[in-house]
C-alpha cells in the first residue's frame, strides 16, 4: 500500500503518516510521531501538507488537534487536479515549441527516384521558382512517362511558378506549360549543368548529368535568401 500511495504522488513520509491515520483515526501529532517514528516537528509539516491535499481533517479536543482521514476519493481529486495542470503545461509548452521550432533538414537522393520525390513535393506546394540550368531538358527526358501527369496536376491545381531558362529552351517550355500559371523568362548565359528549385521553405539542387542527384534543403532562412536572389534575377531577365 505504501508504494502504491507513493506512485500516486505522495512522499514516503506523507504515505506513512496517512496510512497511520487511516488505521487509527483521531490521533494527535505526538501519537502519530511515536507510531511512525518520525520526528514530531516533521510530523506537523507532513500533516499540513496532507490537509492541503484534502486527505486528512481534524477536530479540536482539549485544545489539541485530533487527525482523521477523509474520503479516500480526495486522493483521486488531487491527481485529477494535477492532470489538469500538467495538461495546461503541455499545451503551453507545445505552443512555445511550435513558435520556436525551425524545421531544418538536408536530404540527398540519387537516381530517378530522387527526382520523383522532388517533383511530388513541388506539386504539393502552391508555387515554386526554377533557375534552370542544364538539368531542365534532362528532367523531361528522365521523367518522360510521368511528365504528362505532372503537367495535368499543375494546371488542375492552378499551381503558380516562375521559370528562368536559357533562350534555346523557351519554345519547349512554352508548349509544355501552355494554358497554365507558369511564367517563363530568359536568363542569358544560363548554361550550368545543375538547376535550382525553390518551394515552400525548401530548395532543391539537382543535376542529371551522369547519374541523377537531388539535394533538398529545408531551411526557412536559406529559402528566403534564395527567393530574394531569384527576384533580382527575374527583374533583369528578358
């Protein structure tokens, strides 16, 4: 019983005194001290704590307090009150964690599967930006069977995008994204072998030369910075 009361939230001394009072009601502090072998000065403090918890009460007889146990259901009430307090604390901590939680991750994918993961993630966003290098045409070649489905989703969900590509690719992209919310501009000398893609709080760097590789970085600060650079390039592009 003693261990169970301690698991319920009482200290060892509280549980010892409480059980003594349960077994022998209307005891004075001196009697409780003798029975439990706990110093009398400590017993008073323990009794006060049990009174605060609503587990004991007393009546005054001959100018002395005589202690008895109250309804044991009060032990459950004390636990319920603690549960409510803990629930409030958990909620408040959750809000603080949500406010201060900055999602950060870096994932590297190789092969066609990585390219598909990136594309599916982009299709779940409302808008995206692409700085197209040499990976642009290779993307369509690598995903030639999936691309028609992806294009349908872009148009159906009215996903907005801005593409900066080399002049040679304009006719192809205009044909592919006809009747969509995709804006396309030419960035001269954009002939790198890798491309950059910005969406939500993420950015992806991908290259399909030799073996496809995709690096997806989730970091709000990095994404915001790249958006700012992209906006500058968008202004100077044709």
